[in-house]
C-alpha cells in the first residue's frame, strides 16, 4: 500500500512581552531594555507601558512593534493622516514635533561626540512647517484585476504591498488637492491596466505631473490627460520609458535657491522641503563667510543648489557632481543667471580625483553635500587642499560621524552643528556641520 507524506506548514509564534519605554531614538522608535539589551519598539513613546510583539531578536538588540498600549504617554498625539497606521511614508505622526526634533538632535550630538572623543552639542535646529511641506511625491499605481480597480498610493513599511490613499497631509496643499481627482482620472483611462507610477511636483511656477505608462496611450487617453492638466493648471509630462520624457503642455519648471531661479527636469533631484532648503543655503553661506577673493569647491553639487548662490559672493566656485544630467543643468542655470565665475565638472566622487582638472586648484573653502553613503572617497583630498573652512551637509549621521574623523584627525575642529528638520514625521535625520582648520 502506498503511503503519502504531507508536510505540515511550519508555524512560528512571535514572542509578546510587556515593557516600559524609556527613550526615543532618531528614527522615532521607542527604546526599552529586555534581557539585558536594547529593544527598539516602533510606535512607542518614552514613559509608555506597552505590549510588544518581537519581530527581530539579535545578540545585541531586538526589534518589535506595539500591539497594545497599556499606559499611554500624555505626549502622544493623534496622527493627522487616516492612512498612518499602514502607510510607510511617515513613522512619527504620533510623536509631538518638538519631541521628534529633540530626539534627532540628541542622536546627532551623541554620534558626533562619540567620534570626536569630546562632547558635541547641537547649536540649533532649522525647521519650517511640519505639515504641507513636501513639494514632491511619487505615487505607485497597481491595477487589481479581481476588483477591477486602480490602487494609487505608497508602499507599506517593510513591504511591497500598496496602500491606497485619499490624502497626504505632509504634501503641499496644491498637490494634496490633486490626489482624489487624479485617481478618478487615471481609473477612467483605457490604459488603466498598464500604468506604472505618477509623480507630482510643485515648482515655483506651478505644479507638474509625470505619468509613467507601459504601453502607448490612445488619442482619447491623451486628450483626457491634457484636459485634466488645463483644468488644474499643471504642466503635463509623459514617460513611456525610463529615459524618455515628453512634455505635452505647460512651462519648464523653475525653483529658487536664494535669489536665483533654477530650471530643472521633473526627473532631476531637488530638495523636497523648500522652506528648510532656503534657510539651509543661507546658513551655509553665512558659515563660509564668503568674500570676493574666495575660491570655493562644492562637491556632490547636484544642479547647483549651493554652488550658484555662492557664485554671487566668491571670486570663483567649482561644482563637481557624478550625474551628468545634473552637471549639464547646473551649467545651463549658471549661464541663465549670468554667473561666469562658476564652473561645473562631472566625476564619480567615489573614485580617485587626483587627476581631475579641478583637483589641484587653490580652494580656500569647501562645501560637500553627499548622499547617504557619505564622502569617504574625497575626504583625504579635502585634507590635502587644506581649506580654511569646510561645511558638510549630511543626510546620514552615521557616515557624517565617520567622515568627520578624517577632518578631526587632520587638525580641523568642529565649530558648529545644526540639525535640519527637512522631513518632519519621518525617521530621516539631516544636519550641517562647520569645521575650521586650526
């Protein structure tokens, strides 16, 4: 007689424990102690007693999420967004803005103090509006065959599942108001099953929309899109693939950095929080104390967010960026603003720079604004240039702390630290540090 083996599905039960949270980290996670190690709890505030489901248990730390709040903190606030419990875009809407800023500033000071070997304090915090600040959003699109409906929204945290949204209170009001009518429009297109994503950007001369579509659009669909763009007074771009951008109507977008107008492509990187960006640029220029005889090097310059305003004050400014399209756009904007003393070069700054035409020039001041990976590839070269002042703009405190060590060991001292509240209600920590040569 034949015997058949039926494998039973393995069932793992996640451990649930009760803890009292005593701190908040930079990413908005509550911090407790369990089994002699740190336990990071998503959704918990200091002083709260919570039931936690453990999701990750390592030798030195554990992670978990709140299943029940047994004793709530008086500081806890009601999230403004109805999608907050599922959407992965924000992590700290239950945390008061002041506590968000305080925890990020404390984490930044701790990391820099650890690397420098002496206490480091955050001098101040640059912030703006906590709501309605984001001028750019990319919304995923997914057609559900079973329900014959189009999902439009953001991904769940640590998941590929899409959360359909009807509003996003951290978006600029002009963009937030477009979400529901845009969803209705896209749901009615013949190409509804073959749409990739949609991008919304608020430029200083009005909103724009970029639609990524996987198949050619019919004349009827194009007409609907154009009618929508005219009704809502926005520039319309179509993206049939990752390299092509077709502008159907509207102006090329413009943003400002200081007093200068910068044109950009909808695919170019721009700072999404304009209010904080304007303050950040002004602070960086003030720290550098630019004089008519200064020669400044701006590394990871993008399309000239810092470089171009510096050109109004210094004798000569050189910007270096790895993305060729941004270099071309920066050079175009320099010419547009009649800045003949500013030059741009394209180079991957993770690679050796010593043979570059700009590398040996006598710069007396340096600004760098690297991506999350930091600037390990150019720190030693900055030391060789021996500038009087260095401003480091960071979106990752870990790599900032690492790169700071190179300057501190080479005779530089840390003068000022500012925390940039660029992304309220999220776990992103941005900062700016001033170093001077002893």
